[in-house]
C-alpha cells in the first residue's frame, strides 16, 4: 500500500537513537488501499486520501461504535490507558497487572522525554524567569480514549487539557473520571473529529496524539490539524501504529503483508496504514523544526501477549463474552498484531517536532 522512501531513506531508529531531518524529499508514489474503498496517494510531502465521503463517514461511525462497545471492558481489565506499555527491550520478567499499568505510564513519560518536553520543575522555573511562552499551559489530547493521558498530563504540568474522541461513551466516561478525581476545572472531553478540530489556530503548547493516528483516513489532513492547533514553540507528539518503511525501489508491501494488515483493519476500524517516514515527510511539508522519529517496536513487544493472557483468565473471558462481538473479534485479532510485529511489518513509531516560535 504505502510509500517507499526517497534515496536519502528516512529511517527511524530504535529507542534512544534519534534521527532528525530537515529538507523534504519525497517521491511521487501511489499507495494501495489497505481497507475497502480507500486509496491513498502521496506526492511531494502530501499524503492524500481519495476515499469516498461515504466510506470515511462509515469508518467514523465504526470507530465510534467500536469504542462505545469496548471501552468499558478495557477499563475493567486494563484501567484508563488504552495504549501499549513501554518496556525495556528483551525484558523477560513476568510482570504483574500493576507492572503493565506502570509500563503504560512509562509510555507517556518516555514520549515526553523523547520530545524534549520540559518537566514540571523546569516548567515552573521557566515561568519564574519570565519564559512564560515555553511553559506547557494548554494541552490537546487528540483521540483521548477515556482520558487517561489528559488527566495524567494535567496533573503533571498543572495544565489545562482538552480531549477529543469520536466515541460519546468515552467522552462521558472521561468527564466522569475527571470529576471523580476533582480535575474538572482542568480537563474536559468532547466528541469531535481530529480532522476538523473545533479549536482556533495556535492554541496548544502540547499537541498529544497517543495511538489515534492509525485511525485517521487522511494522514495529511490529520498532520495539518495537529500543526495548525499547535502554539508557536509548541510540541507535537504522535505515537502510532505504522507499517514498516519500504526499502529503496520497493513500491508497496508484499501482498501477504498487506493481507495481514487488512485483517487487522477490519476488526480495529483502521484505514490504510502508513510508515513512520511518511509522517516525517508530511511534517516536513510544514514550517516545523526538530522533527525526530524512532521505532519503539521492541519496547512494546511484551504488551499484546500480556493482553491475551488477561483475556484468557476467567474474569477476562466472562467480561469478553458480556462485552459483545466487537470485543471478541478484537481479542481474536490480537495474535495477528503479534505476528505483524514479529515479522517486522508493524512498527510502533513515535514522531515528534516543534512549531517555531
Ligand atoms: N489516546 C488514548 C486512546 C487511544 S484509542 C489512550 O492512550 O488511552 C484511539 C482513540 O482515537 C479513541 O478514543 C478514538 O475515538 C480516537 N479517534 C479515532 N479516530 C478519531 C478521529 N477522527 N477524531 C477524534 N478521535 C478519534
């Protein structure tokens, strides 16, 4: 389906090794559809989707229904973070439930560190020395789930945070949890589309997208919106499922690789996938600085086996059956995620950058 890289291949590196890019270089290429009736085309830093309005609307509805139906189960078993945990590579330690929850928090912390987001102590210091504009005061959580990241970031930075999701169930649950934690004055959640965000330009010091990019049918529009709502000097963090970067001369993924992704797309309501390098290229088409990316696939490897293990407990199975077909299909698709990572088709990518002051 998706883009090869230009000769100066924009390869993302494993954790801690960082690649930075300045000048845009993108080949014209056609991206094959990974899910029914969606075709993506990339040209000069512009990944456009030629999907019919109906198929986009159907996808949006599917995503909303999927999360309306499955979020309760996920929260019951895994808590309020609906994202992968971050682990040391090759960690063979058998983790407890709380160990996995800590790994999910660690994912947030590692993402902030990778992006060079100033910690709360320095944040306060910057304010004291009148560097007001560098402080994280306003955060948008794009694709917020039930608001785990928003509440965490609001508490950490003392910032205001607005979360958006397509699922009315999630927005309500996220607001209820914020109220229960006395955070309603700081965080709020609403149903809104990441591709048409209801915010004015330049509003947020931190634009946070944790595992929502994979749902976006138009990656170029998604990136445009992230850049648009970022304040001057604001950081953008995208953590997302990608397919592998194509090698030089390669036009598309192998058919068997594409087949595997298509099966995952159906269950998890995903449109065509793209690579980490495609995100980099999209960002390079904007006036944006410090573009960095990394491949954290090794750091998330223990996650899906752990999710499967919890699904196979008595509590997991009963909850799964109660939750309905979408959750059951989701559980049956998890081994494909593991296969995708093991075969190197699926990559867990982080891409970060900063809007110039
Ligand atoms: N970031 C959260 C949840 C990740 S699950 C966490 O880490 O816990 C993916 C989320 O993306 C869901 O909340 C889903 O509603 C949201 N999402 C998917 N497509 C979206 C879109 N077009 N606009 C807004 N939210 C979207």
